[in-house]
């Protein structure tokens, strides 16, 4: 059964495109949201999220959105990307998660994202002791937090300006080059660090992001 499930997920991701889905009359209330592992949604997120990547994420929980026998969306919650940022929102780090990635295919019906977020929050409330969810809307990509507002998140201002690393057409947080395992840089962190040293990667300044929080 596990092999069949894996084949289902992978085959849907392989074939997802606007001319292979017909969801114009679909009702989101008939969709399913399932807790899953990162592998189940990794390729969809890489294909449909503006970051194009899940590298470097601290992953705690993943969810997938299913409808009409198709994989329509993927979501990742994890520890906050910035060191000690959790202290702004809770007394203990384990009380806070960040919604790190949220992606749905372009043909997903209206309200799919807010439905997806709402069902994932219900699961987290029932199965974890998390008290606060933090998420960011990236103004650099024209995002203002419409989905979070529709999901009853509260607006909490804006971050400071930041910088990202541009490498191979993708953007990475500058902390990527500091991620270690057993005291040594992870292979991908070393790759990007070497690319910066050689000029194949460059730093780029980014505008502040909008901050949204959800409290259980």
C-alpha cells in the first residue's frame, strides 16, 4: 500500500500542468487535507512555490491538498528561519512554528489556499501543543498576505530589510551558508559558499516582509 501511495503522489506531480487539470467547477469543501512527509509534496512545492526550493528548511509538519484524484497543494511548517526570532512570540521555542511553504497549482479553485491553511491549523491544534503560527508575505513578489487575512491571521507589522543569495536562478536565505551537521557545513551550504567565493552566486537586498501571526 505504501508503494501505491508513493506512486500516486509522484505520478500526480509529474503530470501537473494547466492543460491536464480541469478544476473550474470544483468545490473546495470536497477536497482533503492530509498530514504527510516532505517527500510527498517536495516536487510540487519546487514547481509551484516562488522560491522553487525546500532546501535549508527546518521541517516539523507537512500537509498535502488532494482533490479529484490530484495532488493540488503542499505545505510545510517548521521552526522559524531566523535564530531566536521565536522569542518575539513565545516563552518557549517549541510553542512557535512558521508556515515555511504554501503552494497550490495554478488551476486550484478560488479559496483553495485559505481552505488548505484552515484545515492544517485544525490538525495542529488537535495534535500538537503549538500555540502560535508565524508567516511572512514577501512584498518582493507582490504578496500582501491576502490568504493569511482570509485565514484569521493577525497582522504584526514588517520585518527589517534582508538579503538573499541568488544562485542558479533561485533565492536562498543568507543563513543557508551557515547550516551545519556535526560541526561541519552541510554539502549544499558548502556549495553555495564556494559559489559566493567564486562569483557564481551573489547577494541581493530585499524589501521588508509582512508578518502575520495566528494564535490558538
